[in-house]
C-alpha cells in the first residue's frame, strides 16, 4: 500500500496546464525560427546578381503598355525620359514612378550633344531636370546622352547637375528593327552589373520581356537599379 502524501487532483491539473502553456509558447517560436532559417538562404539565392534594364525616349503612347508588361513579369527598369515628353505627359511620368521604375534624364529634344555649345548642352540637361521633377518623377540622378554620344564637355555639364552618365554594355538593337528573338538573345549576354539599351516605343522589346524575365531568373539574375556611384546595376535600394 502507498503510504506517501496524496496529491491534490486540482494541483496536478494546474501543473499540466502550466506545462502545456510553456510548450505552446516555445514550439511556435522554434518552428518560426527554423522556417526563417530555411527561407533566408532561399531568398538570398534568388538573386545572385543584378542587371539594368533601360528604356529610352519616353514617355510616349507606348509607356502604359510597357509598364504593364514590366509589372506582369516582375521587372523594374530605368526610364531615360526626354524632357519634352515628360513636360507634355506628366501623368505618364507619375505612372512610371508608381510602377516602381526609376526616372532618368535623356536630354530635352534628343540632339547630338557633342555638336552643341556648352550653353546649349546645359539647356538640354537642365530643362529635362526641371521637366521630370515638375512632372513628379523626382530629381534624376542618371543621364544618358542621345545616341550615346559624349565628350568631356557633356560629362562636365551633367556632373554640374549631379548626374552620372550611363551608357550601356549590351545594345538590344530594337531601334534598328531587331526582332523579339534577337532582343531576347541580346539580353542573354548580360552579366552581373551590366546594362542593356532598349526603347520605350519598341513593341518588339516589350514582347521580349516575358522571355527576358524567365531567362534572367534561370540564371539567378534580377532586374536592379543603376547605382549613381558606380554606374552598375545593383540591388534596389
């Protein structure tokens, strides 16, 4: 026969309740930590590098369709806008920003800047800064000279407005009538940090976006922003 002290059933129930409460609080935290530890490497592995998708000459009648295509494919891009078009279509500039794009300076009227005087170059760049900012696109930090034509004077004027000159590593040739297939093949040459040239108005470039997105994802590359410090594509800030 057991002659030891008898335990109250109520005390035993209370102890079990305390144990259950402690376990309930510990288990979810442990599971959450394990899940986070597993998810973090997966997120990090998703982007092993970044490339810069750029579209010149907007905003235009094609801008809305381009923005839709970019959003549908999870892509972000830098839009090198002409000042004259930004001034005429401020709602489209705001739409670019709302869609998560970066807005940059591509001169006011798209002239051959290297054939202009310093004062004329200054006017082209400064008026575009004002037009983009006035349209709600913020103050651009990046500048692309039309046709990629530049010299020391162009660079010095751009620098006066706090602009970093950005050219490109890969030319999609969309401006030259390149097919959608050819544009996809051009994008396949992009490597980490590099920039590709495309145009706002190009239907073939727009049609290439789903395949470009798939291709980049397969190579562990993501569409990033262009750093004003280095001129290279980096993770979005």
